[in-house]
């Protein structure tokens, strides 16, 4: 699906009004920086549990805001990942669909969108639309509230998920120093509740913090060489790792009262509870045993649409109290 034209002034004014009317709820279950990975191995303060709130389930319309300059090949990496979850059948294993299936089975299958028990049904991710803002309508230095503005302008319906993706030249509040990508929620006109995710391209700003394990960690455990990115793009392959983790959090804990572990204001979620784990035998500084493409040398643990390959984070399985990896 081709991106639509970038935001116009009327859309932005409307969005500002939405922000003033309903400030976003921001999750602190952001993807951890490499130096924080050792914390994930400590005994949990609480079990991963359901707190009675909303999840996103059923058919989830997903929209993308491309903020800045992205090459068509870079967009294809991200779009193919989303299509791989439920929209395109992939016969190969392990697959991105299997990764999504773990999230659906462990967290979404028996919970209604508003909380509580429901009739069991699978959850599908449907690409609803894309917008390209190549002229940086809000500038190249964004606050988290401005990220929310961008998301609020593109809400396709109730229960939607909006992805705001920024290019390497955009500086976002807290990026690299505090987080690699957060998720949050908001309410658009007509009482449409939605979730959003922001992820930045860390290829030039902080690959050691937010594109690991495709770059040498900036701090924390060392000694392992960086993995080769499966699609040959350190920045965008790193974005997919963060995006997968934040999408998992956004659907299982969109408003901060769904599935999480620990204190609500410092929660660990479906993937952040397994930070830094991609394959069997993982430990802080070592992503685990993963697969290697014979032709490109790229490291991966999941096959997706159009034969594309991805490295996806482990998912915490509440039933086993363990991190589940694809390989």
C-alpha cells in the first residue's frame, strides 16, 4: 500500500486540539538499552500477570507514519514484517507468524478487547494505511507529545495501532539516552481508543544502544562480535527488533493495565521481560544461538513475507514463566 501525502496544516491543527483534549498514556515498557540487559536476569519482583485492563485483539488496523526520509527498500523491510505476522502465509519455519502466534496464544486469545474473558478467537494484524511526512512538518527535534500528535492524526478506527517511525536525522526526546522506543495510548475524535508506537532509526545516532546486536554495545557486557543484520541495514533491522518488542507491548498492555510484570511505572512486558534474548543460550551481552543466512551472512531467527528474514525478540510465556525463542 503506497504512502499518502504528508500532513497538511489543517491536519496538524486538528491534531493539536486532540492532544489538548486528551493527553496520551505512555508506557515505560520501552526496549532496554544494552547496559540494562543484566537487570532482566534478576529475580522478578512480581510474576507476569493480567491486571484486568484492555488488550488489542480481533482485527487490529495498523497505520504507519514515515517521518522523514526512508528509501523504498527500507520501507519494504518494515512493511513485510507487518505482513508476515498474519496477512501473508509463509511456509518456512521458524517464521514471524509463529512469533506472533506465541503472543496471541499466551496473551490475547482468551481476553476481550475491553478486559475480562471473551470468546476465543485469533488476532490479526491488518495494514490499514501509510503516510509519508518527508518534509519534517514538526521539525527534526521532537518531544514525545509531538510524536503523539503525529500518531493522533492517523487513527483508522477504534482499537487501532499507529506506528510512528523516524529517520536517522530526527532527534526524539529520550532517544538513545533513556529509551529505544516506547508505546502509549490515546483517544481520538468519536471516542476512538487506540495505541501507538514510536521507533527511531539508530543507525547513525546510537547503533550501540538501539541497534544491538547488530552493532558493538556502547556499554555493558562486551566480547561478542556484532551480528550481521538479516536485511543488510543496521538501522532498519535494529528498528524491527524494537518495533517487534513495542508492538508486543502495545497489544498486550496498551493502557498500562493489561499484562505486565513488576511495578506499573517500571513494567516489564511480553518482550521487554526477555530483553536481549533472541536464541537459545542467551545471556547478557550474548543474543543466543541464531540462524545465519548462507548467502548474505545475515543473522536471523524468523522468516517472513517475500522470503525476508528477521531477528525477533524472545517472548515471555506466562504459562511457563520462561522466555520463548524461535530457535
